C-alpha cells in the first residue's frame, strides 16, 4: 500500500522536529537563552527590538534607587556616569571588530549618521566647508532605511554637495575624484541581504573618499571587522541584536587615524576639551569623545551596559555560525511545510550575502503576520509584501525555527 500524503507530511515533520532537538542539544550557545526574559512565544523580531536580558532590571533598580536616589549628583563621579559613553563604547568595540578608544555611545542612530556623514565630507575636503579638489558629491545607498536617506539629503544641502543614490552593488561605478563620502548599510533592512563591507570600503578609499557604514542590522549578529577593513566611520543602534532596550542609545565609531580631524557638525559641551570651563570658544576634546554632544541619557545608557553582560565569554564567530545554521534550517522547514508558491524567499541563499534574518515575500504579509502573532510566533513585516523573521542566536533555538515554519504553513494553508 502506498503512503498517503498526510502520513508522509507527518513523517517529515517528525524528522525535522527531531533534527531541531539534536541541533539544540549540540548548540554551544544554548545556555545563553536562560540569561533572557522569555516565555513560550517564538520571538523572531530581535532585528527590531531585542529581548530583555535578565540582569537589566536589577541593575536599573540600583541606578535609580542607590545612585540617583542616594548619591544623586555625586554619581557623575562616584558611579562613573560621566565616563559611561566611552566605557560602554569599549564594551561594544570587540563585537564590531574595533580596538578600544574608537567608539562613543550616545544620541540616536539618526543623529550619529548626521555627525559622521558631515564630518566625513569635511575630512575629505580638508579644512573648511568649501569643496577642495572638486569633492562635492555624497553617494548614498538607494535602498537604505528611510531616515538615513533623509539625513544624507540634509547633509548634502548643508555641505553644498550633490546627492547620488545608487544600489550598493553599483557604488564602485559612480565613485570618482568628486566623491567626498559614501553612506552604506551593512545589511538591507527589508531583505536581510548582506553587502560587501570590505570590498566597498576598498573601492571608496581607492577613489580618495571616506565611507560611513550603518551597522544597525549586523552588529551583534556577525563579525564586522571595522579595524581590519579600514572603515572610516560607522554608526549603529543597540536595541536590536545588542538587546539594549527600546530607544537605547546608539554608538559612533571614528577610526583612530581620523580622530584628530573629526569635525563634528554638532559640537556640544560634552565634546569640549574643558567641559566645565564654560568658555565661549569651542575647543574639541581628543579622541572619539569628539562624537559626544550633550548630557548623556544615563538611565538608558546604564541599562545598555547591563544588557551587554550577556556577551561575556561569547565569540562573535560562534554567533555567526549559529545564525547561518538557524536561517538555513528555517528555510528548509519553510520549503518542507509551506504550500508551494505561497511565499518567495528574498533573502539570499549564499552565506556571504545573508545577514541574520529571513525575508519572505507574501501578498497579504500584514494580515499573515497578525495571525502569526496571535498564534505565538512574533516577527514583523514591511510594506507592501515582506514577512521578516529575525534570528538572534543568543536566545533563538532550532526548535523555535521549526515551530515558526510549521505555524506559518498552518496559517497559509
């Protein structure tokens, strides 16, 4: 007697669930899951907001009760509030392949993109704001997150540059002696496509320009190699794969060799060489601290510092290996479970071109995601037709990946 389609499907499901269990049992990062506040939900939206690390609440309670409540203003010195932007930057540094003293934490990603891009144009031109040697063009990723595009347009107007939007793959073809700066995303926020940071950085440098990388969708999910690849400036948020909490402060990387030429368009008293001198003339402080502006957001910043404890003892290379294994396995489960033709993967299959998310094109993506969330599988979607599933290797399991694909198939059937 031939096997019925239903029994074959049940056998395939049993095999995939058994494989997920074996993969989880062999997972060297599995113990990290216990360091997060989780429930029975399959949480695949860490590429928008990371889960809460378990140690954050107690640390924040201490900041509020003992430091702010008891020490009050003395905490700027006695609790290390004043040096938090650089101290926390040094903790983020190894996660993006940077040596100490090159990252400062504070402000939003948007503000840091503005600081980095205008400063890059100023460095490329030399002293002053007027074009020297004809460098009057800013190249921007045409597929970028909208805010980066808005800021690039504003920075171009401020510096008298012409803005050239192109797809990342086409960047080398538009570079030339007039290029001042290039703003690129390491990964496409819609599709999860990973762009060639090393190759594009080299191409920008060959044209005599500077590059600014937005790392929002890669930092904490895969090796970045800022120092290794000679990146000039980089920015990123901390509330996705770094799990810093909603609205947690972003960071700014300034390569050491450029720090004495970093001319911020937003100089503030926190970036002054003598912040408490209250002098009317501005004199920039040394180092990456030039990226500071005003008073740091201490509550959010120290919550981020506590969240970074989950990275103790973790190698980013191990995170990347699990990320690729998770996304590979999820795609296999989708192919096995979901009716043919119902979704179309738009995330590249090639590991070198894949971030840590899987995007599926689905005509009724918004409605489908609402129904998935109602069944305990949380992802998100981007208009008009993309389902996004983010895989944070520190707390997402292979069993989560299998269950998400199974529920997706049931929802679409």
